[in-house]
C-alpha cells in the first residue's frame, strides 16, 4: 500500500488527554505513490468494486499485481 497510495505530510504534535496524560504523535513526511489517492480512498474503491481486489499474502499483508493496477489505470483514462 505504501508504494501505491499518496499521503500528505503530518507534523509532530503533542496533546493532553482527558485523564492528564501527554500523548506525542510522530511526524510523517509526505509520500508520493503510484496513484493520486490516499489509502482510505483506495480501500473504499475496493469495497465498491471500482478498484481491483488485492491478494492476501498473510493475515496482515495484502498486495496488488502491478498488471491489475495498470489495467485499471488504462480503463479509467
């Protein structure tokens, strides 16, 4: 997914929770993927049937065949 999706930059920040704990969120640099779509948009399109189904490699790993993505790109242009 990290090579397919595009994500915006996220700056580091800290905040205090309701119970007084300080939480720190790490920064994340912008990432340019193959598609101008974010991860949640890609998963929404998979659920709607408008993006190719991924292949499950293990419980936590899913992947797409590059030819499936290329065929999808050719079809929408």
